[in-house]
């Protein structure tokens, strides 16, 4: 028999309905838009990496090793040869994870169902990155699972050995994406919990040791496997290239990352002023207004109702003011409807996490959840140049904890009205993100309906996109079919912002990357690979179709190398429309 409150309303019928309704909604919601959008940049790039994994550049192959291997495995499942099939499989992973995360918060963390549901629902609504980008989402899932295992290990009866499992998962997460090595920072909440429960120093060492054992043992196994398969040298080379990349492009460096983070959190101070003023007023109301005698409780109920109604109205005014001052807009096809408002929510959440972790009025369990949330929010952006976008993309742990804290505030007299204001603010953001989730598609044209299918392309069967994008892909599909460009000995060299062409046209890449214009693909590497193409044509009869956009017209070493290759080998343009050019040697044209 549960001794804790599971729902806001302790009604048996409501309890039974929500027990199954909330997980069902999350499960279905995760699949919305699964066949919407055909992005020729990041989405096609990742899908191509999975399909042609054996030809993938060593740096990206090993720095996101496990994500690539899992993605490649999905392409061998039934219907995995199509974009829709891969998308459905990735959505299934997301759906199952969201339900399991909800169950963890309800059963293990004893969070109210409403808080767990709203948190996971908001997180799903902010899954703005393409779900097939597994190195993103597998990292988020791993981070959540590690935090959940740590929580169960520290709060469960005789579950401490689970800390070894947490260490194992930290080590495995490094294989998903090498910068995930920063997940080791999750040892800090372990130490914080030891402080809360007044552990002896020997207890702290024991818990720390179990985490270290899990990490070290897994790393040893990983190293053994790489050595036994003869890949250790390749792995080390790939990781070295990853580190050297920061020397060639400061956008990937730690200084740029930290600058982005500081700038992102500080750029919204102007919009935090009304929240700060409202907080002061609501705390003052909580302190001043209250029943002085037991007999006054009925009168206090009326006063509390009025104050809560006024709080909701006040937050509504702040929301409209936010809209007027350009914190957000209602263009749900772009980031402008969610990003800055999201940074405000993240900042308020972080303040809540810190206060809760430090305040002894809250339970040790909630203080541990808050400590875990703080670390997760701080380490998620490390190793990426996407700043707080990546945090907003991974709210699976943060939002349930934030909603839970907001619910707990109602129990304390000084802040009993503050929870109404915060709940209203967060719910407004949740509602807005529902529209964002249903209106936004990564890198599709704004304000253009995604209702067109690409006919004649088996890889894209069942996928919807904008009419303009569908027309481009249909043109390329027809061109490929007419000239047999997907068949051996043809390979494709894509240069510009359309690396997905190789995957969508089912043509093997000519280089070790379908996106050679990225800063992470060095000029030296591009030069070396291009020098290999000439002998391959003359000695082995290989044929290369080149696809470019306006990137080739810019000044740069890579552009010069490609132009020289085109001129020296007698390439002509066989397609020039919609900003895309397709080049082929005149002698390779179908007669």
C-alpha cells in the first residue's frame, strides 16, 4: 500500500484513469510527425552515415561509434532501408524511453503523476532535433538512465551496488559520443547525497569506488575489444583528430562553448525582471496573508482563491508582455517561438534546483533529484556548439523535477502562492511547445505545408515534405534513374549543404564524408581523398557524379581543389536548378 500521494486528486476513478492515460498519451505523442520532413542536410547526413558506415570518416566513426553502429543495425531491420522505417524505429526508442522515464519518476522518485507527465510531455514537445540523429538522443537517454540508476542506488534498500552499473553506463556513453566523458561529473550528486545523509568518509569512498569500478572495468573491456579486433590504433587516431579539430575551428573549442553558455543565460536578464518582482510580491503575500486562528480558515480559503486567481491573471499579463517585447512569437515553424522563452524557463528551473538542493525543508530524495538536475543541465551543452538548444532538446530529467518542485512549494507558507505563478508560467510554455512540436520540422521551409510525397524514390516512400523540396528530390530521382547513377561503378561526391543526396539517391559516397565543406573535415583530408579519385577513374574505371550548391562559388582551398578536379577531368553540368548543380563527365552520359 502506497504511503505517499500519487496524484493531485485522490479520487479512485481519476487515479485509475491517469494510471494508464498518461503513459498512453506519451507513447502516442512520441510518434507524431514521424513521416514529416525530408531534410537534405543533417538528417540525410546521419542516415547516410548509417547506411555507408564502412566508408565513414574515422573521426566521426569512432567519436560517435555506438550511435553509428546502432543506426547501421536499424538499417538492416525490416523496412530499415527506407527513411520512414528508420524514423519509425527511432520514434519507437523515444516513445518507450519517455514511458519508462515517466514510470521511474512515479514509482521510484515518488513524483506526482501530473508532474512526471507534464515534464515528459514538455520534453517530447521540445524534441526539435531530428530523431534519427542518434548520437544526440542516445546521449540524452543515457544521461537520464545514469541519473535514474544513481538515484535508485542511493535511495533504494540494499541497492548501492547499482552504482557499479552507473559507472558502466557512463563508460558506454563515451562510445555513443566521446564528449560524453563529462558524464563522470554525475559523481558530484553522489557526494552531495552522502553529505545529506551524513555518511562517514569510509562510506563516501565506498560509493565512489563502486562508480569508479564500473567505469574502469568497462573501459578495460572496451580497450580489449578494440585491441582484439585490431581497431585500437584507428580509434586512437580518430579521437586525436577530434581533439585537433578544435585547433582548426574555434566553434568546436571549449572557450567558444563556455562563451556561448554564458551569453545564452545572460541575454534574457531583461525578461527575468518581472518574474523577480512577481516572486517578491507573492512571497510577501504568503507571509502576510494567512489564518491567524483556526476559525479563520474558511475566510482564508476565500482570500487564497482570490490571490491565486490574481496570480494566474498576473502571469497572463507577463506572458502577453513577453510576446510584445519579442521574447517569443507564434511562428511555430521556427526557433523564435521557443528558444528565448525556453532559456527563461531553464534559468528559473536552475534557480529552483539550486534552492531545493540547498534547502533542508525539502526531502532528501528531492534534494538529490535537484542535484542531479543541476549537473545534467550544466554538462549537457559541453562538447557541442549548439549552446542551450541542446539542453532544450533534452529536458527528460529536468522538467519532471522542475514541475515536482513547483508542486512542493505549495506546502510552505512563505511561498504558497509562488507555486501558482510558476505553475502557470511553465504550463503556458508547455502549451506553446505543443504547437511548436506540431509546426516545426528541422530545416524545412517556413510557412510551407509539408503535404507532398516524392514519387519514384523507394528510400523516401511514405515521407512528406514541402512542394519545393519534393520537386527538387523528384528531379534528382529522375536524373539518377535516367543515367543509372545509383549503379556501380558510380559514386557521388556531394559538396555543400546537401550531404543527404547520397542516401536519398542510394549512391555510395566517393569521399569518407558526404559533407566535406564542414570545418571538421580538414583541408588536408579533403586534398588527400580528392587525389585518390583520379587513379580510381583511370585504373579501376570508377565514375563520379558531383553534386554542388553555391558553396562551390565561394573562395576557399576546398573550392579550388574541386574546381581543378572538375576542369581537369572534363566535367559538364547535366542539371542546374533550384540552387543545385549536378556534374558528370561527358563520356559518362547515357547514350
